[in-house]
């Protein structure tokens, strides 16, 4: 009987070390972008509604799988007219394609806290492989729940026309869009 109890304990411990899911704390997370307007100024935007998660077996996140989905109808640029235009068919086409999504396909460690994150980005019905720079800002404990939390910063650049977003020339709105996301994730 003692051997069975020990075996069950080992199984429980080994299962608890397998994949751990982490969900974004939306109050401390943001998914955004920056474009250059008229080759003169930068315009920032973000998505007020999104979901993001990380699944990892390793404590250093070197095997992590990242996913996020943003609600196109929640785009916010600080200008109601621009927000409305971004939802139209020539831009994100929110009516046909209400979400933008990303799922990582691989991750490689650059140094102790920096990674290259490869994955598939889907926008306006087009899926393309992309590469992002990912930084693990740190790992700690939630002050409120005492559960583990982790902070990340993601940055990269995509070409909007690769996804069929916008028909205006790059002299009006830059071809390259900088993607930035920061997130605090809590372990389930």
C-alpha cells in the first residue's frame, strides 16, 4: 500500500510539472501598433479587447507557445474617425474579419531573457509567418493572490500590404507597421 501511495505521489508531481497555462492580466497588458503618417509623425493604436495566453513546460519559457486574439472592432487610435476607417473593408474589414490572431510555432532563446518568437499572424483572412523579438521582463508573485506571474514584451515589424490592409501609398501611411505588446500573465 505504501508503494502505491508513493507511486501516486510521483505521478501527481510529474503531471504538475507538465504544461502550465498562463493567462493575460488585461489590466496590465496591451496589444498595440505604430504607423508613420505622411513620413512625418507616428500614430499609435491598440486593441481594447483581446485575449492572450502562454503555455510552457519549462520555467524559463524556452518551450513556450504564445497565442493572442484581438477584437478589430475595439481598435483605438485616439481619433474616432480614424478608428471607424480602420474597421472598413479597405483596412481591417471588421465586418468580415472581426479578429486578428497570432499563434507561435517556435521559440528560440537569444540570451537569458530574450527570445525570437516565430509564428503565424492572421489578419483580414490572410495568414503569414512572422518573427517577433520577445523579452521576459521577469517572474514574480501576484500581490493579491500570491500566484506566480510573468511579464513579457513583444516587438516586431510587419508589412500591412502583405495582409491586404490599406490601399493608400506608403507616403501616406507607412508600409511597415511596428507591433508592440506587453503583458503580465498569471499562472492558472
